[in-house]
């Protein structure tokens, strides 16, 4: 799903994460997913007018 949204394949997304990582690949993937989901949640809250 995240790869499709960015217009790439899963392999392409992993390659991009791999290029920019400073830790292990699995940790970098988890961090990428967490950051992406946090951004999406923040965008949803902004659209719906919900604040923390």
C-alpha cells in the first residue's frame, strides 16, 4: 500500500529506504512505516479539525 501510494514497487521502496538508512534495514523500514503513518494521521486530524 505505501509503495503503491508513492508510485513505486515494494522493491523500489525498500531500495530507497536502504540508501538512506543509518541502522539495520529492518529498523529503517519500521521507522519509515511509523513516520509515514504518523504523517497520515496528522493530515487526517487537520482535515477533520481534531487537535491534540
